[in-house]
């Protein structure tokens, strides 16, 4: 359940499921388990795999048609797959669902089931320890009363971290993800909801110089934010030195400077002072504001496999990173990608919405292509992080919802992963 696996096989292996008319055989229509397996496999498709495009449409149609006729636990499993395909879900969330399905299976192995439950609860206890450490870190800054306009999303950011790596040995990575996203949440809220254009320009300029002695130029609330960011990266530098990763420090700071520039550009767009020259310019800016570069750099001290070559790869703006960042749907803005696309192409909201679904699917195909490729200079666990980012975005921003702002959308996942143990 940890990772989806795709073998590098020709899609011709699926031809046996087709009839002489080159359509999927009608005899497959009632094979729920077979349909489910093919449906899940189709989500690992890449560009040009027409047979898997057809397989997805075929299996989705028939699974929806027969789901109410199925018995538990297969019915439960199909309903979950239609809501959240396995490859695009956060692995630990899907693990909990699968344990509940397997428990109802008459052919289950009791010892294996007990081991799975024990493992889940053991790892959950480790997550609780991570969250305690995060909570102590957050309380030391005491930013809630000082910056009341900013969202406090510490637990939600840690959920995002479990999408990066759920395994026990990646505790540092999960905590680093949580810290960096919480930091960026405050920065984002500052530009979006509080700072004037003049204050945004000033803060961006001073972030570029990265000098604690320049804080006197800032209004009080921006002094607090600026010191918070610099403190985080002082800690980062100490940890990087300890782990022999000092080469990552300049890049990590640069990603923060770049995202502040991107947020500032977005502020001017929203305020009407500037507008993007094209939909493509808007998308390029959202790739930066997606946070993926800041988060990726934040995890490096906890990644033994990462080298200077990995930094070079991130600097090269790899396609998999762009695809993963594009998957994040930013909500709640006065001006959105939908608006820009409609204006540039002169099309309706319905046409634009369909186009965005197509763009999302194309992004997943790009991501799958690079995820399965062997990149000699890039450790597999770093590539897995990029996939994890896309999975978290899928869960948090499903169907145009914003589960990061409206936390009730993901509250049941938080309870399942961090609060409620499985009864053994």
C-alpha cells in the first residue's frame, strides 16, 4: 500500500481484453474485481497510451453502474476507488481504508491483518511525537496574537508531510514540510490579505537582501514575520552543517526570495495594478507560489541521498516538478486561472472548466512519465517527494474545494491518521 507500482510493459498486454471490434469485451462488465484492477492501473498512464484512456472511461462507467449491486467489502473498495484512485491518494490514508476493507474479507489472513493494524498504530504514535515537537516549536514563536490575520494550519501541514514520506525514518522530512508550509501560509496571507502594495514591495526588496539589520524599515507586523523567516533558516543552516548539506543553504534561501517575488506579483494582479500578459505567465507564477521549491529545499538536511547534483536538477525546473505544481488548484482568489484563461481565449466557464480537467490529467501524465524514468543524478526518494506533493494537492483541493482553508474537508483524514488508533 506504500506506493503504486507500474512495470515498464507495452500497453499491448491489454489487447487481450478487447474484442474484434477493438472495444473492451462486454464480458468484462460484471467482473468487478477485474474492472477495479484495470481502473486503478489506468491512473498510471502516460501520454500516448490510448488503450489506457479507453480503459479508464470503460471501467469508470461500469463500476459506477454495478457498485450498488456489490456486497461489502468489495462495494466499499469500489466506492473508495471512484472517490480517490489509489495512485493519486496519500498512501497512509489509503492504508487505513484498505485495512478496514481487508478486515471484512472472509478470506483474510488474521495474522497479517493483526500485523497491519499494529504497524499502523505504531507509526501513528510516531506521528503524535512529531506533532508534539511541532507544537512546541510553534508555541515558542507565539505568532497567533501577533499576526492574527494569518491561518494556523500546523496539523494540516503535517498531513501534507506524510504525503511526502510516511515511513518512520523520514520524521525530519515530515516536520520540515510542516514548518515550511506553515511559514509560507503566513507569508501568503500577508501578501493576499493584509499588506498594501507598497508594503509588499518593501518586504520583497528586504527579503531579497536577507539582512536582519534592515528590519527597522519595516512596519511592526512585517518585522515579526521577517525575523520568523530568518530564524527558521538560521536553524536550517545549523542542521545542514550537521548533516554535511551546507551546499543546500544558498538554494533554500533563494527559493524563499523567489516565492516572495511571486506572491508580490500576485498581489499586484489581484489589486489591479498589473495583469498577466497571458495565461502562461499566470501559470508560470503559480508554479513558484505552489511552494514546491521551498518545501523541496527544506527537506534536504533530512535526505541522506541528496547531493549537489540534486540541487542542480531542481534548479533546472524539471518537468515533473512543473507537473506536480500545476496540479495544485489555488482557490479563493479574486482573479484566478479560470478568469485569465476565459479572458485570453474568449470561452465560457464550462469550456474553461473542461480545459482545466484536461490540463490536470496532462499534468498527471507528465508526472507519471518522469516518476517512472531513471534519473541518475536524482535519488528516488526525492522524486517520490514530488509525487507526494501532487498527491497532497489532489486530496486537499479535490473538485475545486480548498481543504487547506476549510479544514473540515480533511478533518476526518486527520482524525484517522493522528488521533484514532485501529482497534486490535
